[in-house]
C-alpha cells in the first residue's frame, strides 16, 4: 500500500510544477469553465501515457541524438508560440460567459495533448524520473504490479488535473471582461515565453 501511495504522490509531483499546461488550464477554466480546463489536463495525460509507453519499450532512448532533440525544441517552440499568440489575439474579443463555450471540446483536448507531446522538458523529465522509477520497478516486481504502480502514477496526475480545473473554473464568478482580457494576455505571454525558451535551446543545439 505504501508503494501505491508513493507512486501516487510521484504523479502529483510530475503534474504540479507550474508550466505551459497549468497556465493553459487556468486560462481555459476561467474563460470556458471546468470541462475545458479538465480536457487540457486530460490531453496532457494522454501525452504522458505516450511517454510512459516509450520509456517502457525503450524507444525514448532515440531522443539522445542531437537531431531529435533539436526537432523537439523547434516543435515545442512553434506549438507554444502559436497557442500563445492565439491567446493574445483573442484577449480583447472575449466576453464573460457562464454557459458552454464555443470552442470545441475536441480542440481543447488536442491543445493539451500537443502542448505536452511537444514539450522537450516533459520528455526529458519523464525520461529521467519515470525512466529510473520504471527500471527499479521492473527489477523488483512482476509485470502486473508494474502496471498497477504505473497506473497509480497516472491517478496522481488525474487528481491534480481535476484540482486545477476546479480551481480555475471557480474563479469565473468574479470575472469581468477586463480581467478576462488581462488573464488571456498573461497566459499568452507565458506560453510565448516558454516557446521562445524552446527556440533558444534549439538555436544553442544547432549553432553553439
């Protein structure tokens, strides 16, 4: 039981650090409500599942090559910068809504997935943290136990996802159009900042 809880808290620690996903969840939750904020996080969870599978099957070791690392930095740069600019452009056009948002749920889900799958920091984090945890689990436990403990990691991520969605959507009751625009601007600038950092890392990998 202690092992289950330790892996559950590992999932929380993987999801909790402030980054593009949490920024996007706050933005979507305040603008569009709980479901959109939750789907951003759920899309990220799908990406994390891909990372877990890659670690398990050893495919992620191909990311040690500089070409793949540069590609990932550039991919992250384009995805996050695009989403950030889109948030800035729409900042002055949003109005406070307390009914369902016009943005499709599928688009929101894919936004969360793309933001995570294109984030080199997430990939390297999963490679370093989950990779070492998985190696230890495989050495100690049977396949069914490895699956169970890996599932507890995902449960921790899911709990954080729900917490963030509830927190962001709860702020809607105090929302004004001006505050909504300010939040969109801050969120957009944050995402662009992460994107520019990824672009700088790609430049360093290529030319420095």
